[in-house]
C-alpha cells in the first residue's frame, strides 16, 4: 500500500477521507501483519453512527492472533462509548504506530454514506438498516479472509436478535467460531478496538465533510448529528424548499422528513407504474423510423449549472 493511501495518524486519516467522494461508500483496509496469516486470529466487528440523522455509518473490524490478545489491553481497549474522544484518538494512533501493535493487529472500516443509507431504505426494493449493517459486516469479514487473515473466532456486537444473527454468520463462516452478543464492545477487547476504529473514522469524516452544494454552515456547526442534539435540529431547519437537504443528511430519517413537512417544503408525488402494464417488446431489427434519422451525430446539450451545482443526477432505476 502506498504512503498516500496508508493511515498512520489522525492527519493521514483525515486526508484519506477528504480524497473520497462523500456521496459514495468506501472501504479502507490496513496492512495485514504476517503473523495474522499464519496464526489463528480473533476478529471483532462493531459500528459507529447507526442512529444519527447526519453523516455516515461506519462499520469496523479489528483482528489479531489469539496468542497476542493481551496487546489489546495494553492499548487500553474498552467500551468506546465509555472513552472520551481524546482517549479513542490516542488508542487509534497507537494501534497504527506502536511496533508491538502494527506487528500483530490489523483493522478495516466501511464508511457507508448517508446517500446509500437513505436510498437503500427508500427504493422500491427496500433494504432495511439492519440489512445494510449485516451486509457491511459480512463483506468486511469476507475480505479479511480473502486477504489471508487466518480467522478462527468472530465476535460481533449484535444487530437485531443475537441468536438469528449468529446463526446467519455461522452458516456463512462454518469454519469459524462465532459469538454475537449485545454490548460486545464492552465484553470483548477486539470488538472494542473495532468500535474505536469505526468511531474515530466517523468523527473525522464529519470534521472534514465538504459541502459540495455550497451549504452555509452556522458558526456553531451542525452538531453531533443525533436527532436530540439542539444544534443538529437548528441545522436541519435550513434546506432548499424543492430539493431538500445536502448529502450529509439521511433524508430517510423521520427527523429530516418531519422538518421538511413542518416547514412547508414542496410536496412532490411520483406516478407509479400500473401493475400488469405491458413491457415494450424489443425488436431484433431496426425500427422503420431509424432509416430517416440523420447520420450526423446529434449534439448533446450540457446540463444546466442549476443541476450541476446541486449535484442532481438522472435516476432510471429505484
């Protein structure tokens, strides 16, 4: 992995995130220590930012040899919710800089954009937040295994009923011992480290968020992103009446939709296709009208700046 795309400190984390398109999801994988490919490893999974109306949800995994599990306690891994921001940042930096850590520990994150979360939940074939969460966790575990990590045990902070989730993961990873539990980040240090990586990544994703829609952010910012935060509530009162919010907002959240309704946003209704409507038949040969068309290429008109500035895109599939 080249130095430009290697995260070793908070500054390189922020720079890496800034280079990404914040309307799309992305995955970061640290380098994998050689020992993780030869010795049996434990792997933890947790997320950060499931509930906020603003910003991405981040899934994280961390892994290390079972024989070196004591390193996690040396780092100070504990329930990330019980640690303050500075403590989480310090553990994250030490994980990526201390020799005893980099030689035994690897981690990865999937930063799931607000745009993907909202469109998944509102499209015709809906994907619930639980499905988005599980798919992210499963994909990260699969990628770790495909990259050579010798995963023997998996520990996951649950989404939904632990028993169902555990059975699902066991069916996908039959060679691994799987434990899914509530508040796993406060019980298993490897899950705590995964949680810290996810939380630190989300915090800094919000700090470097670039509003491509030219949104004027108030002096007090946009808050934590949680619906109960008064600063976040004030931020949500400002929107474009027709096009709504910028892409930092999860517009599928009732907190956002209620603000739009209560503050006289323009209501739009989309026509639904009638059930049983006939599909157009594809013809093997050209249509008769095709022979009357000019051979000269038709000039394509550029999109108006109004749409470009608001990052509006054509959508043909829901």
